[in-house]
């Protein structure tokens, strides 16, 4: 795709401002004091420098400095370890670096990451055996087994543990063994609110269609596994079941289709209008449309792919949608929309999608050309710089860093 020099200039300026890890100690900067955090710590900023080094725009030395900071403390393998924190997060970053000097460290991380994945798979299958409802932290991208599946699919796609995570996700789409399921509440319905905790505003729980915490992450991961040729027929069948459910809730309007970020029983039973989310990655069109496009490609479903691409084009062309993303970040802001659109444009059947990227990239570049107040990957400058780097070079990420968002 065409390169956008202004976007690359903005990305380079951010990367240079974030070249020294000591910046995290400067007063006035928002950076979480958790080196092993991919979302808000050194691991996430390391991804920016890894991508620049692998694409020929930076140095391995800078990337290594940030990785070294990330590994200064004992690496977490406990209850708080997941794709975005601790051993799996550091393992993901080291794998994206693609350097032989990290193979020993990766091997050391593989053992505890495999052990915690096995433990969580055992707990998840025990929950399914009991017929208990699904909890968000069991399966979601940020904290759960879908996120661990991202790491394993990238690190060792044919390993038994990758197969077992996919098998769990297949089982997640099947009716619970105890008690009839309501037609309005599929087996991936959760008895909690959007935080994953009990919430009086969600007395009957919710069905989550987002990527950060919902079923679109499962759609994307199953589609990627199928597309890579590492999946079996049950994976395809599970993907088709999930797509059929999301099809039921796709909202088709003259201005373009969209998917809700979540549903309650009142929405599912038609007592309340389905809410339209912002066009963000976490709950909105940036995440859900890419998941649907990936599913369409994996299943050979041309109509699904076309619908996803048209939905993204419509969102990018709608100024009322863009104004809903005043933030710069990957999770809630313009960077997530830009990176999702960039990936979709690369795979698109419709060239019109690529034509919408320069305007969004220019907006984001202007926003990051301000005092650097937030260094983080998911909500701050590091993530915005990564999205601008892709648009600025016009090439797919050499490190595939955006696999952490299930965009690749």
C-alpha cells in the first residue's frame, strides 16, 4: 500500500522520545510502574522498538534496553500472568523480536507459560463439566485462554498445547452439559457485567461481542488458526456457530453495518434497542469488523468478507463516528481504528478501503505531535506510533506485533 511520510515522521518522533527507558521515571508522564505489563509498561514500549528494528528504522540496542527493563523483576507466572502481563507477555515480545540471542530466555519462559496454560485449561474444562456459566477471565483476550492461545499460536502453532487451547474454545461454543440453554443466551453468555464482576445493572449477565473481552476474539483466533492450516474440522464448525450468532445481531443500516459491543437479555428479547458502540478496537467496528473479515477469509465466505469491509469503509467515511474517538490509543482511540483498517485494507477485496487510510493517519499524526503525556502501548503514544509506523511505511508489521490485538 502507499506510504504516508507524515505518519512515519510522527511515529519516528514518538519512538525517539521513548528511546531511553529512564523516561518512565520523569515527572508528568503516565506510565504504569509494572515493567512486565504489555498494556502499560516496558514490554509494550519494547514492541515499538522491536518493530522499528525489524523494519530497518531502529536499532536492536534500543529494543534490548526496553526488554531488559521488562525483565528486571522476577517474571510473574501466577494468577495475574496473561498475554498482557508477566511471562506470556514477555514471551510474546521476545518471540516478535525474532533474534537467536533470546532463544534461551524464551525456552525458560515456555515452561511456566505452558504450565499456567495447562492449569487454566483444566479449570475451564472442570467448569464446563459442572455446567457452570462462563466467567470473563477464563476465556477473554486480555486475561484468559484466548490471549494465551494468541501466544501459543504464534510461538508454536503445531504444539499440543496450541491444539488443546483451540479444543477448549471449540467446546466453549457447545451447549453446557447440564440444563437446557435458552435460545437467547448461548453458552458463551456471562452472568456478570462488562467488568467481569457481578453488576446490578446486568442482573441477567451479558453476551459480549467485543475483541478485548468477548466472543469476537474467539472468532478471530479460530479464523487465524484455520487460515494457517493448523486447525481441524471442529474448529471450522465452531467458527461457523459463532458467526451465525453474530450475524443475528449485525445491524444493517443505510450508512453501513455494525455489530453491538454487548447484549443483555432485554436486548436479546427485543425489549430494548441494541446499543451502538464507538468505532474502537475493544468493543467497536475496528475489532468486530476485522474478526468478521478474518472469518470470511478463513471460511471462504466472500459475502461475509465483503460485509465486514463495507462496514469498515462506512465507519471511516462517517465523520460522526470518528469524532467519537478523541483518544490516540489502540484500545479506545484512533490508533486501534487505523491499525485495524490497515490490516483489513491489505486483505480487502475492495480497494476503496485503502483510500480511506490517509485522512485518518493524518489526524492521528497531528494528535501525537503534541507534548508526550502518556507512554503506554494500549492507550498512549507507543501504540499510536506503531499504527502510524505501519501507515507511514505502507508495509505490514515485520514483527506482527498487532497479533496481540488479534488483527493478525
